[in-house]
C-alpha cells in the first residue's frame, strides 16, 4: 500500500490544455473517486498516475517517490480497464497469472496467488474457462483478479462498470467496495456516474473542464456543495437551481414566485443569487401552491415535477402522491434545507 500525491499536474496537447494544475493528496489505503462529466479530464489524470500519459508539468508521487519518468511496469500499480482487456486465447487462470509469469515468478507462486485471488472473487470454478465463456460481471472479476495477484501498491480503475447492466452495476459496486475494505489497498477510481461515487468513495474529487471543483466525503459534497456545478452534479435527481433575487420576505424567483428562506447572508437583500433545493427536501402542504406538470412513481418514491409560475422544479416524496398533471397542490421547499449561490460566480453563499 502507498500514498499517492498529485502536485500541480498539468496536461496539454499542443496548445490545448486539458488539466489545469490539479493538486490531490491520497492517503495510504484510501478509496478516492474522480468524478465528472465526459471530457472533464478524469481519465487523463488517471492515465498520468498510471504512466500511460506524459505529464506536461507537475509531479506524481507514489509512496513519496516521484514517478514522472518511470514506465508503468515500474510504478507498482495495477489498472482495471473499462474493456476488461483479457486475452481471449488464455484461460481465466492464465489471464490472472500472466503478469506474474512475465516477471519470471515461480510457477508454484503464480498458482498460489491465482487460487487465492480466485477464492476472494468467487472465480475458483471458472479458472479453466475462456473469456468468451464468461458473463460481463465474471469478466470484470477476472480483470480485478489479475490486478489482485500482483499485490500492487495502488489499484487504478477506469470506469470498470460502464459496460454492465444496471442490476449488475449495483452488485459489482458493493463487491468492489467490500474488496477494497478487505485488502486496504490505495484505490483511485474514475467514473462519470455520481451514484457510483457517492456509494463507494471515502472521498470524491469533482472535476470539471480540467479543474477540481471540490474534494470531500460523499456527504460533505451532498450537504455543502461549494458551487452550482457540484450542487447540480452530486445527487440524483439533481438539485433544483432557480435564479432570482434575495428579498426580506424570501427569495423572489425570475419566474414570479416567492420561495421561503430560513436565513440569508447579512447584507444580501437585493442580491442576485441561485436558490438551491434538493428534490427530497420539499414538504407536502403549506401555503405555497404549485401546478403539477408530470408525476413519476418509482415505487420507493414519487417524483413530481411542478411549476411555481414559470419555474419548473422536481420534488421527491416517500408518500404516494395522487395528483394529476394540471392540478394544483401545496408543496413547499423546506427553508432549513435551502442552499444559496452567487449568480455570477456560482460559488456558495455562507
């Protein structure tokens, strides 16, 4: 196991910069997830840690040692790819032990490590099969097993679950998290799926256009997003973000509604801002009326899209909501759960 430090990392392809001075300290044994929309630079950053991409500026340190000029094979890392990257003509056992074979490890040691990893991942009964005989989830386990047998200092995962169906993704999320907790190996994981990030990570790094927007635990990012980008990206369904003006009696939206505020920063009356409220922080009842646009029952909750004037928001309730489109219902944001952001900069107020 080892720490990973990313210090002032920049990456440019010619005149086009894609990573703009990222700093990140990952502790020994920590599970850190890089998350963000497509093209934000998360996979590029991971590949620089792995040594698969050159670094334009800055340093990457693994266990305190600068590895900028080391080839991937000398960094003592193991990477699990989105495409599994298994050899089709080799059995599961041969795929898992191939890296050790290249190192010249004794046959008995390779067999011992492969059997141990297979037992950990419930692959023992599949060791003689070929990749074409496996399901997507089994192939992913084999790719993980190949990484485990190397006993690396750092695991790197590049969107490993994106090719799996929804049910299998949920199962594999839990298996990867449980495995990392058992092995206690430092892990850096890339995904565009914020639900994966929220459920698996010790800390999340939110990237946008090559810069770090916020770093924190899943609940820190959920409870106190630093800006409107993080607020809108973390959480499913996403936080409602409504522009308007802070008033003495509440928040006046551009759509003509007045939404409740428990408090606002001193001297902010008349200031342009963005009102943030998560769908689950609405209350049924109160004096505030809204027109129902769409009702989406999911079983565990009911999502209701409503309009306050011309402002459209989504509210989520555990209760069954019988309202129909076009009807008016009383639905009110919980004032204690409101977030305010500066309209011009997007940064959190207070």
